[in-house]
């Protein structure tokens, strides 16, 4: 057992002599820091050491007898596999060995320090539930069970990582999920053979379809209500021990722009904000390149009322429009990255103050024109609208290749960039589901717009499933 756990592990071995007459030699083994010591003292050691007043040598199956009569824990198991015992010990369980007995008792004594359930720090909402996932896998499963009390909720457990031995779970509705999609996901997870698989980021990159695409193909969130809603639609949720981020597959492009508040607000308000988000995508990708094209290639398209102030503001600017825009975009990214690395209490202040100072000094020193700074500011503000962080990063990245295309080819370059972007999106798949899937007219009820709740009587057709009816008419 010691060899299996490793000599560097914090192994605790408690030897016990139990019973009258000829005492039976017992040994309780666990890893310090992973167990609840008070539970071990109260529910295992005290009953065995203080309350056994009989000769245990008379019992044929002593392990089963002790587990049923003296160990005051609800979760116990009798096994004879030493490798399974070592795996259990690494997960916070205690193992009770009995001298000269082939079987031993696995006792659930999991403990240690875990973060309490808190409000999501990234995906906040005014009217939605405040619970978010934590690092404890059991707690995360429990939170989903509270929202989905259906008997068809199935949970499959796997262990990934040859060295990390990370526990992960798949959750789905057995009578709703598509069997082919489920098998595809299961096969990809079980085929992972790596030393370390300890985070959603690792596993996501190991199972996604197109590794070299900049777009996320697996939806990630820390909100419990989001994952529950996606399970109801026939998707599969993947939870990982040690990370507060849950994954959901299959995923399609359009849903990365849906906010949790879309389903708690009235549908007219939700639709207005959805349209704003789609407009923001176009602004982030196209505004700065279009401004560059107008200055460099098609200045005659600028109305005279705007042209004169723009030209006056550029009289003493030494940089070309392309370098001006490109350098300001880089500075904005520097400020964003710096804000992420700083302590949260001062990051926002430093980012805002730094942006104001840099912008003001850049204009005063004739490094950039005020118009350019205004255009960049619009793009930056629009980039904050995308609710999904990973998709927001992808949209921000697209500004740079689009800017280079606009600088080389002009207006044709912008059109070419959008053409290749759309072709790439149409070519992607997420676990056999087209990434740009809007192949049924009823899917428009919850894609571009959101229909009233009472009209959304069927599940999305773009995601394969068995049961099409979501609510009765």
C-alpha cells in the first residue's frame, strides 16, 4: 500500500488492537490533508477502540461484520484490490486493513479545505440565481441535481491523467441526449492518454474537433443554471475535479453570444440586447479597418463635414494611418493584459487611469489623431459586449488580420476577410454538429432572436436529440 501511494505522500497509519480475548490487529491508512480527521476519530476509531466487547476471531467475514456493526459511516465498501484501495486513498478515503484477511474496508472520509459556493465573478446577472461552480466535484454534481430532479439524469464517471488521476463526470438526460453524440463524446474522453489532465482547458484542447481554429468549439461556464438549461436541450455537461468551470457539448457559434439574462428578462428587451451584441461583433472586427480604408484608399467617400476636421487633426501626425491604428490597438491589449495580472482591487483603476493618461499623452504629443483614438475607443467598448470570455478573445484577435488585409487590399480586403471568416465558420464542427448550424426555421426562436417563452415548445433542431418536445402547447 505504501509503495502504491508513494514514499513522499503524507501517509498516516494507525494500528489498532480490537476485540476481547486474542485481539485482532487492524491498521487504518489514509492521506493527511485529504480526510476529515474529526470524522475518523468519531465514526471509526471510537467505535472500534471503545465499543467492541466481543471476540472478533469468531467472525468468518470480519470485514463485512465490522463495516455493518461498528463503522458509523454511510459510505463503505469491501474490496480486495490494493490498486483500487490506493486510488481511493488519493481521493480522501480511509482504508481499514485486517491482519490475515484478504478483504479490507474502504470508508468515505473525504475532507480538507474547499471554497464555499459563491456568486459568479465573470457571468453576473441581476435576476438569475447566484450559485456558481466550485472546485469540489461532488458539490458541483449536487448543485445540478437540485435543478434537475428527473430520474433520467445520468452521471458517468471517468478518471483521466496517468499521474494526476483526475475525476471527471458526464451528465445528461438519458431519454433526451442523442446516442451517437453521446458515444462520440465518451470515446474521445476515454481515448485521452496523458500524464496531466487537471483543468477544463487541457481536456477541451484534447477533445475538440479543430485545434487550430481560433473559435471555441466547447461552451464553458461557471454558472449552474446555464449547464442545467443546456442539459435540458439534449447536450452533455462535463465536470472536472479541481476546476470551477463546466463544459457543455455540442456547441454552436451563435449561442456564445447568448447571455443568461436573455431568459430572465422579457423577450422584447432580450431581443434588443441580442441585436446589440451582433452589431458589436461587426463593430469590433470592421470599424478600425473601414476607417483605415477610407483614409488610405477611398477618402472621397467621407462626407465633407467629416473630412475637414479629420484632415486638420492629422496635419502634424508623423505616423501612417495603419501604424497609428495598429500601435493603439497593441497598447489597448497591453492595458488589458496588465489589468488581468494585477490584484483585482487595483486592476480596474489602473486600467482606466492608464488608458486615460496614455490616450491624452498620445494626442498631445501628436502620436495619434483624436479621430483615431475615438475609433479605437468605439471598438474597445464594443468588445466588452460579448458575454462569453473565450469568444470575446477570438473576436478581438480578428481585428488584426482584418486590419492587415484592409491596409493591403482596401475595401476588397475587408470583404475578403469576411468571406474567409464565414467559410471557416461553416467548415467547423462540434462533435458532429455543424458549428454554424441554423438549419431549421424554428431554431430562429432562440438563435438570432428569442421568442416568448410560451412559444419555445420544441428543443433546438440544430442539436441532435431524442425527445423533440420541450413543453406542451
